[in-house]
C-alpha cells in the first residue's frame, strides 16, 4: 500500500459534507454531516477538559446547516440543543463517520445500545451522547 492508494481510496479524509435527514418535532429535517478525520475524533474524545460535553463538541465540529451546509453551530449552540435534536445529530455524525458501539445501522433506526459516560482512550466512543 502507498500513500497515493490511501488518498485515492478515501483513507485520507477530506472534509466533505454528507446530506442527511431525520425526524424531529414531527417534521423531516435536512442537514449535513462533515466527514471527520481520525485526529478530529480523537481530539474530541481524549480531551483533558472534562467540563466540555463530548457530544456537543462532536455536533459543533460535524453538523452543518443551511441550503449548502455553510452554517456552523457553535459549541454553545450545540450544547443548548433540544435533547431529541442533539441525539438525532449525534447519531448521524456517528453513522457518517463510522464511530460508535455498533456498525452503521439503517438511517431510520434509533441506536438503543447503552453507552458509557466515562472518557475513553480510543477514538471509538459510545453512541450515546454525553450529558453535561
């Protein structure tokens, strides 16, 4: 394998946007999820700052809104989201980026696996959003 093989086959992540949708408040909402690199995910889940919400940080780094995905939520906005909406966003971020407890479930399914509140030392966190 060569670096060019990685680049040509998606092994080096370019921050592309993936259009997603889900149900929230009885409506179908559309949004974009940014592909995150290993470094992005690792930084979020292994941060020494225990006062930050991992889920809110993940949402603020990966969720994009607006017609073209050009609107970015701040950490504070992500932290203040309604729990059901934050869960929808977090689940889609996990699915698009292939991180979490389970393999990529169908987009319409809800991940009901139990997660952990503790900070893991791997880039594969629980699919359950952190509280806080």
